[in-house]
C-alpha cells in the first residue's frame, strides 16, 4: 500500500507546490498595486501571505478552496441555496437521468448496428458526425426547442447529458458485440443456436467488459452535459449555476470550489460504475 501511495503523494505534493507558486505569481500584482496606491513598499515576507488571503484572487490558493468546500458542504444545511450538496444533487439528478437514457439509447443503437447491415452503414457515420458539433452550440437549441413544447427544468439538461453520453456506449457496445471470433460463432451455429441465443449467450456476455468501460466515460460526459445544460438557461440551482454566479460576481474561490465538487462527483460516479462491474463480474464467475 505504501509502495503505491508514495508516488501518488509525490505527484500531489508537486501539484500543490506549483499551485501555491502560481497563486503567488498571479495574485502579486494586485498586492503591489494596492501597496503603491497607499505609498508603501511591500516586502516578500508580506507579499506571500497577502497573495493567499485575497477575497477575490485571480488564482485561489489550495487552502482557500478547501475552506470554501468545507463551509459549503459541512457547515451549511443541505437545503441551503449556498450548499454545494444542494447544488450537487440538482446536477446529479440530471446527470443520472441523462446517463440512463444515453446508455439505453447507445445499447439499442449498438444492437441494431450489429444485426442490421443498413443501420451499420447509415447510423454509425451519423453517430460519429453528431459528436463533431460543439455542445456549447447545440445546448441552447435543445433547451429552446424543448421549452417550446413545454419541457423545462430537468428534462432539457438530461437530454444534453444523453447527447454526450450515448456516443461512447454505442462505440464500446458495438465493439464488444463484435468481439466473439469466428470459431465461437461457428460453434454456436454447430449447436443450432438461434439468433437470440447467440446474442444472449455469446455476444452480450462478451460485450460487458467493453460496455462497462464505455459507461465510465459516458457517466463523466453526462455530468459535463448536465453542467453545460445549466449555463445557457441562467439556472439558479446546480453546479453550473454556482459557476455562473461566481463568474458574475468575480467569486473565483466559489468557482474553484464548484469545479472541485464536480470533479469529486464525477470520480464517485465512475467508481460506482466500477463497483457495478465488479458485482456483474462476480455473478458471471470471474475470478478476483
């Protein structure tokens, strides 16, 4: 355990050192400007602490972000509009709904692509082309169209999450369904297996490692989609709303805290998919 922890701790220490150095360099001009306005000289010993205690720094120091996260998660009620737990739950609900819809859509398209030559030739190129459209460009259009038909709130954000999350599932599931080799398929033919039996007993089990790997990518992309979906609507709740509010009022510490909250949430979602994969592997008889 120590053998694995030491390299990680070293990398983290280097990142923190560079982060603190960046905070000093980027925040120093404001400190010097304030000192010059007051007709004072600022020494290095005074400069460094001042750069790490600014209310609205260009680059917050790590401890400032950590304090903000602590105050907005532990010290605030989860129902408070200033709680990151509250905003995280709003974003998480859209993320999970979009992820489920994206996974179902991706699996359905992959199955169709495998069993239908026309879909393979026509659908897959469009699936790939859909990901060339910048999400920041298409998100407002999705929101406007859905609002026009009376759908607002959770659904538009979930649709944007679906748009981002279905692609890795389609690609991964298609690759997995095609992974059985010719000998395995010939063996199923020898046993007079039907198309459904070939799918459920050979293709689908073989595709699960690919599926879960693609789901890890998809769930992270789904979170990005939920946050992006909150930006063009001027949302008042969600991690995207915290980012907007922080940018409006120059609260860089709040922005960084929301970014770290999103990162922690993404890590938790990816870990949850990994746990689900472990459960499925054990049920299928895989060795630890």
